[in-house]
C-alpha cells in the first residue's frame, strides 16, 4: 500500500527522469533536458506565468511511453468536421496522411527553434512525435487540411513537435483538434513552427474542446516573410486547463498577422492566452481580438504583447481583449502590453470586463424572447466579431453550436 501511495505522488518530473533512463538521450538532447530540469516547470514566480499555476497538474503521475491504440473510422468521423484531407495521429503515431498536389506530408522530423522557456526546452529534448508539412511554391490548396491528434492511453503525457514550411505565393488552410478518448486525465505539450514564404496566405484554426480532465499547453511560433498574411483562430470550449502561446515574428515588408480568440468556459475551467507580435520590419500590420465568456468558477488569463523594433516604421498594430463575467465566481486577469521603439507607428490596445447589458435583456424579454435565449443571443453577438473572421464555414458553424451548448440553449445558427 505504501508503495502504491508513493507511486501516485511521483509527479511528472520523476516520470520524465525514469523515461530518459530507459531511453538514453543524445548529448545535445541530454543538455536540453538537464537545462529543463535545472529550471523545472514554470511557477507563479515567473512573470509569464504569474496568473497560472501548473503545480497541481505536474504533481500528477503520467504515462510517458505509450502504445498506439486503434482508432476506428467511426471515431475519426465522429470528431472530424468532414474534411477530405486529414492527418490523423493515435497516441503520437501517425496513422493517416492525405495526398495533395504540391504538398508533402511526413512524420516527425526534428528541427531547431528558440528554446526560450522550460516548456519548449522539454519539448525540444524529448518530443519524438509530430508532423512535417511542406507546401511548394505557387501552391493553392484545393481543400482544408484537418489535423487530428487522438489519445487513448490512460493518464498520458504527450508531446508533439510539428513544422510547416510554406513556399512563396502559396495559400493553405488548416484545422487542428486534440482529442482525449480515454476516461482519465491527459496532458499535452504541443509545439508547432510555421515558416511563411513571400506572398503567402495562411489560416490556421485551433478547436480546443477536449474532455473535462484534459490539460493542454500549445505553443505556436510563426515566422513571416514579406507580403505574407497569416491568420490564427483559437476556439476554447473544453478541457480543464488550456494555455496558448502564440508568437509572430515579422521579417519582411508588408506582413500581416491576425489573431482571433474565443474562450467560453464554465465550471472550474482555466484558459490562458499569451500572444507576442514582434514587428521587425516596416510597413506591417497586426490585429488581435480575444473574447472571453466566463461562467461558474472559471478563470481566464490574457497577456498580449506588441513589440515594435527601432527600424520598424509605418506599423499599424491593434489589440483588444473583451470579457464577459456571467457568474459571481468567474475571474479574468488581463495584461495588454506595448513596447515601441519607433516613432512613426499606429498602435493601440484595449481591455474591457463586464456583464450582459440589463437594458438590452429587458428589451428582448419585452419582445417575447425568453431570458436564457436572450442571454445566448447577446452573448453570441458579443463573441461573433471574432467568430465571423473565420473563413472556414464548418469551423464557424461549430463555434456557434458549441456556444449555444455551453449556455444550455438550443438555437439554430445555420438559418
């Protein structure tokens, strides 16, 4: 019994140490892992994590080494949005890739990145699952690429390390979903690096609607060349803990970076969105709009930073974070930041925290609309500005349906 209790209290770091003893690392990977161990997981003392604690999450006992479970066609169809072109993973094993003209899909291949924090160091050291996508120059994708990560292992810790390399003059859209199929907890450390060539147009949609025991840290680093446009839409509906780190680096003239986020949480869910836009070249734009709707005992965190370098003149950067607290126990910590070292720029940020307009509710009820229906209509109107920016119809409709489900009201948004 004592041995079983000790096993339960082992914690993730000890799990990781045991894993590296069974699967020895190269000298370079060992150095990265030791660097991670010296610092450990971020705590509330770290400025970038001052509102979000990992203490309880990393104290749990996880399974590191997994055997890929079978995923039936029926399961894939259940969680898919019906796109023809799918990348499918089962417990980290790549089991399906599409065939598309001008686009190459392959399994995990390691690559270097800036390991600026301990979470990325851990991913760099131990991740051996993920995908590589290469899009040829002048390729216009004839369909959306859907990326599905399935987890079947009980109490699993998964790491994915993905890279997307997009050639000049290319256009492509992605939809990503991480889904836990077990009845137990899961913890995912997902990292994706995207390199956008000249004159590219990219849309990446993240659907984060996992089970109530699921935890996710998702980091995306995007590097843009001149005349490129990249749009990232993040929809957070499920999962007990979600942390998104979204970083843009603009390395050419006339880049545009667009970020739209919607978090709709209840119970004791937590969602933390951290964004960083590094304007390194002139005549560029960035727009970010994050909407948060919080019910029950849920908590939201937003930290958005815009950096304008000295040589980055003629920058137009806009940032907004708007939040609705729909219960007395829900909370939001919002921290917009501007760091500007150029003088010919247009930069602004704003944050609002409030509740539904009582006058608007009264007006709608006086027109025969029920209280709950009136709430969901006003709440959808609040969130719609970000949702409407999604160009993939299936993702937009899903966001609308999940919104009404969260608010426990049936409304048909398809009409």
